[in-house]
């Protein structure tokens, strides 16, 4: 290497090191992740800042950058972007920038920053457990499920939107059900929030339900599984409700009572007749003066 080029490199290295010092050596944000449930969307990162702060910038990929006023020079390690990501079907990029603390100025143009994975609310927000009501139809051979679409954190014209408002026909439900006391599971996909199922008359069934978005990438299509709810059992014929043992026990008990009653009656009658006979025999004696 020529001496001139060598000193050139040295100078460059020196300038770079100067730049490094003035940029404050703020640590880059790490573990930048999105957490999003029912369209409530929070960006989270590490580590806790010491002598610096964080600013979050986001944009629809390729468009102008924007900031949430609550996430400028903040010492928090999360930023709620729910009300900022208003175009649910767009993909957003976000950067977490390590900056000087509030009130501290700096000449540095570019601070260390970390970019989050691209995030699209419509594709990436998880869908929470649905609630539902069960109705057993009159003749007990059909059960109707009324699924309550989970509400979202999104408001439009003063009204809180639910999953049906947002996903429209993209929203389906997966219903997993089984006869109570059995393990054989059956599944049904429902396009609507009301589902009628044919069932064995009078039997109790247990249900779990989750949102299902087939337009999403495989592996991210299902929402959280609801808690289990069972339909009440109908009025069964008595011979189905009770076991053979209970029924034969009951028959034996009835027989035993009948036999006891019979025996008691017979014994009683005999005694009565005997007493009556003795009475007749005694009668003449009483007539004696
Ligand atoms: C911030 O603190 C760290 C250690 O806690 C230090 O290495 C760094 O130089 C400090 N930066 C500034 C700009 O004061
Ligand atoms: C950051 O993520 C890595 C793996 O991606 C994990 O090992 C580490 O524990 C995480 N750190 C924190 C503070 O969450
Ligand atoms: C959002 O995009 C999906 C496809 O990714 C499409 O099915 C849906 O209709 C779109 N919704 C809106 C509100 O644009
Ligand atoms: C969002 O979903 C897309 C697939 O639709 C995936 O490639 C991307 O990694 C997801 N982003 C996050 C932050 O999970």
C-alpha cells in the first residue's frame, strides 16, 4: 500500500471514529416486535433506555413518514399505534430510533435505528376468542349457535367496529363440536355468525369456536379458540337415562314392597279371623249370669 493511500485510510478511520463518538453510541433497539389483538396494535422493543430516548416513525411502505406524538423522545419501550394505522389493508413499516433525551440537542443527522417487520393490520392482527350462545330447537334435533363477532379497537363515525364490520365475507368461523361424554370431534366451517347443526335428539353437545380467515396466509388463518360451552341434555326416555342396574334395582324394590305388604296383609287377616273366632267362643261365657 502506498504511504499516501495509507494516510488517507487513517484519516477516514479517524473521521469515522469522530462520527461514532458524536452519534452518542446509543444502543440500537433490539427485539422490535408487533403485538396486535383485535386490531389493538402495539410496537415493542428492548432495552430500557439509560441516557437516551426512543422515537417511533412509521409509514405505509413507500409513503411519507409519520409519528405518534406519544412516541417521540419517549423512555417507554412500547408504542401504541392502534389509532395511527388507519388503513387496515395497507402494509406499514416502522423504525425505532435511539435519540438524545428530551431537551438535549445534537448535531447528529442520523441516529441508530431498527426497522420492524412489515405489518398489515388486516393480515397480521390476531383475532381473539369469540363468545357464543346456544339454542336447542323445539324438537331437539337441531342446535343453533349464535356467534358474537369479537369487537375491534377501531372506531369509525363514533362506533366501535366488530370483526364482521372489518372482514365482511372474509370472516368465517370454525366450529369444533362433540357429543358430551365422547371424544369424537367434528368440525364445521360457517360463513355466517349463525349456524344450525343437525344433532342426535336430546343429546348434549359441547362446542369450541374460533374465527377463520381463509384469505390469510396458511398458518395464520385461525383466531383464538373460545372456551367450551355445552348444550343442555333434553328429556330422555327413562330407559336411556338410567342404567339396567338402576332399573332392575327399582323393580326389585317395588316387588319387595309389594311382597311385604302382601305378607303383612295375610298375617294380619289370619290374626283378625283368629281373634274373631276366639271372640265368638268367648261370647257364650259372657252371657253367663
Ligand atoms: C450513555 O451511557 C452509556 C453507558 O451507560 C455510555 O457508554 C454512553 O457513552 C453514554 N452516551 C452518552 C451520549 O452520554
Ligand atoms: C430478544 O430476542 C432473542 C431471540 O430473538 C431472545 O433470545 C432474547 O431473550 C430476547 N431478549 C429480550 C430482552 O426479550
Ligand atoms: C383487504 O384485502 C383482502 C385481500 O388481501 C381483500 O379480500 C379485502 O376485501 C380487502 N378489504 C378491504 C376493506 O379493502
Ligand atoms: C404479516 O403477515 C405476512 C403474511 O401475510 C408475513 O409475511 C409477515 O411476516 C407478517 N408480519 C408480522 C409482523 O407478523
